[in-house]
């Protein structure tokens, strides 16, 4: 990311983590995104068809908030998720999840369980599958895509410098910004049907 980096917002991957009780100590971190080579041409000229959103970097408090209502239960949090200041450089991220159509155009087949929707997010893919997708996408497009770091993803999900401190990414009402069993008929839905967050993601 010379001026900004191109990265893919990938929410169809699931990561399993060990949760533990912890106390919080504040630490200041600066996250450098400059280790990888970057592309700098305008977002409107992307060859791959992935719609990207430019995100201005800055400082934010990374980690869980003590203010979230936990129903009176002890708060569970991962040790490094205590709120602490992080500095992020400018970057770009996918406006939508990678769709099944995007995946087929690059990889040639669709691994998804729910396959009746080209505009639905691809699913049933592993981290290794995603790395293979990115490698082929970079060869095909001439770009330098990668997955966002944890810090970049959280910054983008929280609305970046435009954050309004919503409980969820873009709203205090979960049904406006997230699909779940009660509002999705138990199947994948097309990207872009719910409200975006403050950054348009």
C-alpha cells in the first residue's frame, strides 16, 4: 500500500479462537501495512470487477467494548481484545463479500452449499482455498490483492474514522445489517441487500 492497499473483505471464512477471561491493559500499537508491495491506481479502473472502497487510515480503539450489554454475565474476551489504541495506514477493501460469481470466474467451480445465487457470498472455502483464489486473481488482474489484517478488518467494520459507535457494523439494529436464521430463510442472500456501514461497506 504505497498510498493505499487493495484487500478483499472476506467474511465467509470462519476462525475458531480460544476464549478466556482476562483483565485489560492498555497498550499503544502502530500497525504498518507497508510490508507488502501495493497498487496505487484509481479504484474505478480495477480490472477484476471487485468493487473496492478506499479507507482513510488513522487511530482507533481496537478491541471489545465494556459497554455492550452482556445480560449480567461475566464478560468473555480474548486477551488481546481489550480496548487499546491502534494506528492504521490508508487501504482499500472490498465493498461486498467475494461472490460465487467472482469465485467461479477465477477458480472455475463453485464450492458453495447454496449455489442458486451468483450474487451470494461464496462459502465452504478454507483459508488455503482463499489463498489460491487470491493468487489466481492477482495473476489474472495484475493487482496485488490480499486478505485484510485483523486490525484493518475491525477498523473497516467499525466504520473507520467515520464511526458512529454502533453496536453492530452500521446500525444498532442487527436486522438492518446482518443475515441470521429468522430473516434469511436459513440460506445465503445476495450481497448489498442490507444497509452499509458508515464507510459504505
